[in-house]
C-alpha cells in the first residue's frame, strides 16, 4: 500500500488504546430500582475490568415500601462505591458494607428524594448497553460464536443482538418472544433442616396413619431433576411440608405424595418475580386443588389432613397452615412468633361460621381451649308427627328443636292434604297448647318463641298455597323426603328427594333437579334471584346434595362412622363436613416473614401428637440446640402424649425443624465451617462392600434396596 511500517504500527496502537478506553468505559457502576410486587429495592451493579474480562457484582439494598426510600438507598450505595480507593475489589467491599448498614436504617421523610428523581447518569450509558446484551441470571450458554444464548435447564433463549428473550413451545418447537425472566438474588442464608417421628412403640413409626413430612432442601435442583426449571427463584430456595391425618392417615398420605407435583409446575410456570401476595395465592391454590381432588377419591374423601407448609425464597419465608399443625418461628434475639392460624372451635369467628353452616361444637370449654372443643356435623331428627300424650313442655321442645321447616312445625304428613285450610287448623290447635298465657311462668319465654314459630309457619304455608298450590306440594315432598338436619344423603333418600324411581338412571338426576328447582322458584324469589324463604333454600340444598350423591360415584358412608368429631375447623378432605355446605374450610392461613436479622432463625412445624408440649416448651427446646435441627426435633413429644393417655392419631408425633443462618457481612451464601478438631466417633450412613470374586459390576436390584 506504500504506507510506512512505523505509521501502520502507530495506527494499530492508537486503535488498541481506543478499544481499551471503550472497554474501560463499560466498567464502573450502574444504579437501578427494581420493583418486587408491592415493594422496591435498589440495585447497584459494580463492574471491574480484570485481565480483559468484566467482573460484575450486584449489590442490592434492603426491601423498602416506597420508591423514594429505595432511591435513597441506591444513592448511598453509589456514593460509597465511588468513594472507595482505586484498588481491585475496593468498590465492591465498600458498597457491601454500606448495604449492611442500610439494613438497620430508617429514613426520615425530609431525607428522602423525590419519587421521580432521575438516577441514570450519562457516564453509565456504555455499561448499561453492555449489560443489556447480557442475559439475566445464571445457566446461559452461548451458541457457537453467535450473539445467541440458550438456557441449560429451561426451554428459553436470549438474542443479545435484539435484546429479546424467547421461549420454546413444546408442540411446535418454535421460539416465541416472551417477557424477561426475573434476575434472582442469592442471599447470604444457609439452610439446614431435619424431621423426626416418634411414637409409643416401634409399630407406631410404621403405622399407615402416622404424620407425613416432605423436605425439599434444594428446590432449584429438585425442579431441574423433575424437568421444571426454577433458575429464576431467589436463592436459597427450599420447601418443607407436614401433613397430619384427621380421622385416619389416608388423606395425609395422599397429599404428601402429590403436593410436589402441584408445587413445582406452578412455580416454573411464571418466570417473573414471586411477590408476597403471589406466593400466598400460590400456596392457597395448591391446597384448594388438593382438596378438590381429595373430595373425589373413594378411599380417602371422608378422611382429612391438617397441613403446614414453609416455602423459603431467598430471605423470605412464606408459611401456610391449615388445621391443627402448629408453626413457630424463633428469631436470633430470642423472640418467637406463632405463624399458624387458630383453626379450632375456640376461635369465636370459626365457631360462628361452623354453626351457621350446620355444624355443632361438643365438649364446650373455655375460649381458646384447643383440646376441649370438637366440631362435627349437627344431626337433628325431623319431628313432624304430633304424638299423642305430649306435655306442653315436650310440644314446645318439638317445635323449637325438632322441626327444620314450616311443614314439620305444623305436623304435615306425607299423605295428608297440603293447603292453607289445614295449616290454619293445625296452627289454632298448637296455639292453644303453647300460648304464653297458658303455660307456667318458667316456660313462658320458650313458649312465646314456639308460638311465634308456629304462627310464622302457618303464614308461610298460606303464602305458598296462594302463590302456587302444586309447587307447595312439591316443596313439602322434598322437605319430607330429605329428613332431619345433618343426615347424610344415601342413594335411596336421594331418589326420594328427586322423585326418581329405583330403575331411574343417575344421569336423569340433574334434569329432574332443574325441573324441581324451577317449581320452587314459582313460590317466590328476591330481586337478586335468591329464594324468598328458608324452606325453599333448604329444599334447594337437598336437591344439590341428592344430585351429588347419585352422580359422584362415591361409596356410601355409614352415619355412625362419621359422628367422630374433629378438632379442627379447617382441613383438606372431610367430605361429610363440606358437602353440601362447607362447615370445614380448606382456605389456609398464610404469612410471609423476612429473615433479615443476623444469626440463626429456627422454624418448627409440629403435628397434633405434640400438642402436649406448650409453645414455650417448644421454643425453649429449639433454642437450646442452635443450628442443630435434628437435636431440636422434640424427641419427648411421644412420652408426653403417652403420659396423658393419647390414643389414635395422637399417639404419633412428628416435627420439622428448619434452621436459617443469616449473615449480613458477606454478599453470597454462607460457607460451611470446616471441621478442625478430630472426632472420637463418626456415624457411617452407608457401608459399601465388594467381594474380590464378584462378577457383576452393577447390582441390577440396587433400586429396590
């Protein structure tokens, strides 16, 4: 070309210096504000150029309720970073130390900047452009020399040239653009957990009705093994679950086997940040789905399960409790908190809801007495016959307690006429017997209530007959066939309610119920479409229960077998306490707690068999074994239960203890402490032996051992 060599060398050196300056401009620090559900968090990316490669470190501030607080945190982190000495790693150390100080900082309102404060600076633009070409999170692999990345454990790709994320559809194997995944945080939290099961004898430990536990200490690895990628979750990620049987252990065993099949797919379905609200909805929806499936199982629908679930995502601990499972959290400072709900009849709100939906409470005790109150389906006979020789007091009791509808109150039988004239005649006869002026003074209050109930029944039947006499007869037939309150709907009773013959097909029940419901509507409805009288509502519920009995295909259950009361007002399963009206709910109590204080946080989940231990005793025992979950798993719970004569399901006690060691001095997971002293004893979990004459290199039955 005729260009001197010295000139070519100078141009090349100038080009190298220019490229170096451009590369150095892409290092430094970049500040941004992340939105995590209803909260905000500052994010400072500190970058250094080390041997021609970029070393990017993310320093995140504490979670704040307002954007102004997060901006203030970010400005403090950036100031500490830029004030650090110009030495390798100094900026990262300075920002990390400042972050640890901000964890305990509460800003005053006058110290905060405006919410619309611009935090981007022009000097950050080269680094921002470089970071935009870098995929979020870990596990990405470059495809050849192209600016294209594929994820190692998820069907996702990243096109850095266009700055877009792609997801592979299973059916077509075609990539489609999707939202960017959440950039997870690796918190300085070390997780350890253990569970224990104790009982009165060795046979109890293998009994089918024992409590069941599930420990997923490495949730992200578990998801990858089950083909459900969870790389976008904050780390560490773990899940612990305790299932305690109600009436028997069939429901608890089924739920323990199927819980993870619901959790992992739903967690991997969303690659965005899981907010506190979203996590609560996730756990609630999983339990409700388990409950819906459990209610359709022929062998387990009449049994139930109490549940305790702890889901750890980074430094957030989400706890969902249902039933009698207790959940306790002990903080490093010694303070403790109960995270489980009060799902027992001692809770006034729970008791009122239970009784309003047809349940009753037995063995009444002081408010809050978990072990003294039990709930079951209230069962009352329908005393419609006017027996001869009843005293006035017995007649008052029959009207007030033995009749569930107007027709039973006025003694209408299955064969007699149902009209206004008969209703008025019966009312006059009853009025003479229970009139408050004609009974002893001690009985006047109850007699007045019975008199008013009989009067209201006569008025209701007269109104029904005036509206539609034929529909009134239909209403009476349904109520009479349905029987007393709380009785289970047998197939024979269901056919009588619907008016189906024995030869009628179950498929006809839905159509028949719709016709009968339409007849009930002719007796009067409100403007919102609801029935105008409680007798109509009860008849409609009987129709629904009859249809359910004939179409669900579940085996009939003896009423005597279901009179066993339960200690909880919320549980999975227990079909007889949920159909047709939910006396027992499946909605859990959910709480989300931040683990920010430095030290050991202890979590304990306890089954009903450990009820003999008070909360304070549990906390004291756990606190005496800091960082040792196995030693703190309450080995004396069975002895305490045996001392008080525990039988049935309560003879076994199970406990899960999780330990979360939080450190605020380092950015990253806490390393395990190396053992320095020599131990006198060691425990061998597995002993492998190989005979020198062994011919098989692989044991074909190893998976069965």
